[in-house]
């Protein structure tokens, strides 16, 4: 059964397991299947998911269109969060201008067919953008105009999240947080709780690494970021396998498997671990197949992790992962 938490100062009651839609129309790079997207989004809502995260750059707007199409067809209250800014090319601070961001919001409204966006998020902008109050001010005006309900940010680094929440109108921060990316649980979570910021945990399975289903022999398509972005060739390295060397990650995953020998799929455990942190409002795992969605939602049905299991999992992080990535993001 789905549980719900409050998304910070938005006061939205959102499903602990929500839905990220980067690859909802199929596997990364394989083209967009509208029928599959509609099925996955409808199925998620059927199972109590009421918060869906998308972005204007996901499949060149097709993801936003699918989310809007399904949400408009449903009677349930489903919150739609999208993002803007990554279309700016070159992706530099100077490209972020109030009129440009306004145009992005207008375009997202048109694609989704919604009158108001529940949450618009700056999509991992350059660090300099967080020091430009006029960028945050334009969203306050759009809020007054009824185009958006709330503003959030999606960040690469803890420091960016800390700077963003200095702005009163920032209600949420989307940040990479998982068993292999634990730094946010320190100062950032403390400050988020203090300021009533909704925390959206993204990349919760480290690009699938934490499912335990990959091996040295696993291959990824040429247009899958797990193939072409391992060293940050296209965008921030931390987005792919949480920035961890693939083979090192596999060794750490083998250690995790030894803690749960009865399981062939670690994904629900990895999601459960995130939910042991009260600062987290919701998790947005993606799904490119019905099986992925079922796997993610099954986290709600497992018995809670024991303190011993949590401590053992954290010890694996400290031994294998922390020395390599903790200080980087």
C-alpha cells in the first residue's frame, strides 16, 4: 500500500514512491513509444502514485506531452512537476534570462495541456545561476499569474542545493541520493528540514546499478548515457551510475547482495533505504517497462529494513564508495 509524505512548503501530500519519466516511453535512446508511456503512467496512478516528474528536454517534449495527456484523463489529484533550462545551448549562466525561462514555461504548459504547472524546476543550471536573484524573481511573477504553483530546483551538488534554499520561493530541491550517493544526508538534509524544503530523491538506483542485475558482461546501447557518459562526456558524470566507476560499483553491489541473499533484485531495498531518511519527501525512480514499475512499487510491501541491515549497507558505502565520490557532489 502506498504511503504519502508532505512535499515541504508546497503542502502537497505526495506518494513516497513517485515516477520519473526520463525513459517512460522506452529505454534510453530507443525512441518514444506513446502507448507504453500511457500504460506506465496510468499503471503508476492506479497504484497510488500521485507525483510525476518530467522535463521539457525528455524525448524533446514527448514525455511532457504524455504526462499531461494521461493526467488530464484521470479524476485523481496527480501533481505534475517539470523542469526547464537544459534547452539553453550553450548551457551557460548567460543563457539564463527571465524572458527565456518564461518562454520555456509557456511551452511546457502548451505541451502538457495544463492550466497551471504544480511545480517548475530549474534543471541543473550552472552554479552561477544560483547567485542571480532575478532568475528566481521571474518565477514569483509567473506564480502570481497562475502559470505555476511552486518553484523548485534540480541540482548536481549539495552546495547548489544549500544556495538555492536561501531563496524564499524555492519550495523543493531534487537531488541525487542513494546508497552510493550519501553526502546529502549530512548538512543538506539538516537545512532542508529546518527550512521545510521538499526533497525529491532522483537517480535512486544509480542508473540501475543498484538493482544488482548488471555484470561486467552487461552492455548498453550506443545512445544510452550509461554507454556514452561514463566520464561526463555529454553532461555531469554524476548523473551516470552516480559518478562511480562501473567496475567498482559492481564490487560494492556484490557486497550488498551478500546482505540480502534471498533477493535477486536489490531495487526495492535501495528504495527502502532512501525512505529511512525523514528529510526525503519522495523518490522518483524511472521505469521503461511494466516490470520496472512493479519492482519499484514493491518497496512499499517489504518489511522495514533493520538497523543492522542499514548499518551494514552504510559500511559498504564507506569502504568502497565514499573515498571516490563523497567529496565530489
